[in-house]
């Protein structure tokens, strides 16, 4: 009986330090940052679980108190309208600055602007390869089609499928348009460029922020402070994404990355900002 009680209390203590992090499968920067955060918080004594879902569902889950944090919120444009619908979530700060999204083509494609696309419809097959419906970039691309009066269709599938299509086209030197974003390892793997967006439908450079549920600062002040402090500059983000893309076991890669960047990770555990 004493052994059973001991096990129960031990498990209860573990569950009481349970933190759930939202993540979108296939979004390279979000998955990489979240795995690093999971490893860092696990080492600090928390039991971190990942909740995989689309952004809209993660925002709703945080608003309901079921998910504690989500680290891949693009603002002000991509996710701005989405987060505004929820009153019980808020930002803890900027994780990465200078993020971009838009229409991406291989560097060998000879056009440079979205307003040139209709003239080259046949070369592109009249299609753009997009990612999941419900994503901010899919909605923005719908607006691009309307604003530029483009005679194209957006074919939506998974992020993994989009990358696969891009890789095949580059290998065959075919013209292709994908909906893409930076930071992403595909810019290191392939020679790519964003098409200029004269009407600024996609907006200018964005920032990536962490969002948390209401009450996290009171229940887990150290975790709340962690999300206030965590950030990546271009060098550390590029290093992380490159290693994750090459990895056969991303959880192990996250552990190695934390080991190699322990001084940086330690700064993420400073006291909570007032």
C-alpha cells in the first residue's frame, strides 16, 4: 500500500508540472523551435507534451485553457486576424524578426514579380502549389489571386507535399510556384527567390511571437518567463533549421542543439519580466 501511495504521489507531482505546447506539423521553423523548447523545459523539471493541430485549432485550444503555449504566431498580418478572435490568449514577446512569406520560385525562373504571372501561365501550368487550407498563407494567396486578377488556381495540400513538388521541379528544371516562407531550410537547400509583391498583399517582413493561455504567468511563472525570453537571431535559426532538416531523429537533434547552445538557453530562464 505504501508503495502504491508513493507511486501515485510521484505521478501526481509529475502531472502538476505538465506543459502542453502547440505545434503545426510540417512547419519547419515552428517544429524546430518547439522541440528545442520542449527539451529545455524538460531539463528544467517539466513534463512537456506536444499538441499537433492547425493554427486555428491551437488558438482555440489555448483560449479554452487546454494548450499552454504556441510559438509560431506570425504578426501583424498572417495570424493577426486569427488571434484577435480570442480574448484569453496573449503574446509573451518576439521570438524571431524579419520573417517573410509569399510566392516563391526557383532562381532560374526569369520573372521577378507577381504581376508578370499571367503572361507566363503556360510555363507554370496555371497553378500554384500551396500548403494546408486554414493556414494564413493560403488565405493570403487567395487574396493575391483576386487582387492581381491571376488566371491561376492554388492547389492546397500538406507542407511536405509542397516541398516534394518543389524538389522534383527543381531537379527537372521546370518552372514552379510555391507558397513559401522564411525562415525555412528550403532556402538553404535550393536556389530560390520571392516574387515581388507590388500591392503588398502578403505584407512586409513579419515577426514570429509566442502566445500563451491566460493564467500561465500565475501557475507557471518560470515557464511564462521562458517564453518572454526565448529568441533566435538569423544565425541561430539557420543553424537550427539546417540541423533539423538533416536529422533522422529530430528529438535527439534538439537535445544536441541545446547541449551546444547551453549559454543561450540559460538566458531564456531569466526571471519573468514585469
